C-alpha cells in the first residue's frame, strides 16, 4: 500500500515516536503545500491511503474522481470542514477520525499571546536585537478584566490561569457557558455588549459551527476600549470577515493576538495583519505541540494499520463499502 502524508509544514512527522507504527509500509511525506490543483493530483494519484493533517487539503468530488486508487483517508483530529464525506462514500473511500482532544495546547498559546501583547514582548525583543532603545510601557494583567466568550474546556483553562495572575474573569456565551461560570464563581456579563465593553482582554473560545459562525461583528469589536486586546485562537470564521482588521484600524480594540485565518496557510507575508504593529500573529500553532502531535497522529496511524489488517475502524462514513 502506498501511504501519503500531505502538508507536513513543520517537517516533523517523521520525528514523532508514533511514526514507527508505519515502519513496515511505503510512506511519502510532503512538506511544502501545493500551488495548484494539478500539483495536488500529481502528488496523490498513486496513493492508496491518505493521511490528512487537519484542514490543509480540500477533498471534493472533482479531486476524488482523479484518484481512483484511493481507499482510505485517515484524518488527523476529530473534525474537518474541507472533506466532502458523501463524495468519499460515493467513490468508496473510507474516512476515519481521531477521538481525543488536547485543550491544553491552545489554552497555553492563548495565554502566551496575552502576555506577549500586553507586555510588548515581540516589539521590544525585536528592537533590542536591532540595538534600539525601548519605546513602550506595557499593560499589567493583574487587576484587569479578562472577558471570555465561550467557557468550554479551553476557556476554563485560560480563565483559571488568568485568575491566578490576578485578572477578573467575565463570561458570556451559551447557556452551558453561563452555567459553568456560575458554578466556578466567575462573573457573568449582563449582555454580549457588556462583555466587549468592559474587556481589557477578550479571548474567543466558541466552538465553530453553522450557529456560531460570524458571532463577532465589527459592531461588537468597536465597543472595546482603545487599550483593549482581542485574542482569537479558536476559528477565524467566528468573526465576520474583515471585521477585526477594520476595528483595529479604527483603534477599537487597540491590539490583537491571532492564530487563525480564513485562508491558510498564510505565505509570503500575504495578510494585512502582518503589516500592523498592533497585531501579533501566529501561523495556526495553537494545537501544535509535541504531545498533541503524538496523540493525534498516533490515532491516525493506528487507523491506517487497522485498515491494513482488516480490523474495525472509526468511520465518519460508516455506510461506505470498504475496498
């Protein structure tokens, strides 16, 4: 069987301990993203099994039609909005998924962005390397208000750590978030507007779906203080397209820390946030630590081996006829 692992941007998959699971099989790992569809087809045309890293490849019917050898897609992680599962079933391609989550990784990056932006770490570290004097005064976290929009597992980790640093926690979201906030003794905002208006730092932790898409508008963001920081390590689609850029250019909020974008990967510095001194950008690394990679890839590789051994699978499309 020819196994293809696509878009290993960090060039790290072969260094994972779990990679040894595939040691007896032919594996091709691609690091650089493709530039066009024909290049993608050329890479995948001989693949029997495809391991997809999150949502870095779009699998649609047009692509599947050109991959007659493909039998299995093993998804790294639990979800993907870029796979046409019905088309996979039509073409006899089984799709498997992971079962684990790793909330600590995105929670830690959220806290890292919070500290980096409020204490001007990126700007001043760069200036120091250039031999320049410091030009900023930072904002203290202790005594400030952290507004959390969506108090799920990740939000709870962020809130607990922020509270330990002396921040006041303010919560808004759906009923489950409000109930959890009450249980944990956090203040509940009077409204979404109250959440944005009072925030010194606002961190977005909603789960993305059709109901939460565009949950944050330009009008919401424009309620924030000129000194406030908006952080998004969740999903870009939770914010109306263009709203954050417009709000930042208007000065409310004054700062942002961003790890997610509508179209990824961001290459060649081609994103307006990258030219804005009041934004710290990360290349969607909220999930990317060694522990998470070992966990997620281990589950994906385990499904590959189970398929090859004709064992039961965690199928997203159980109605597929396995080949």
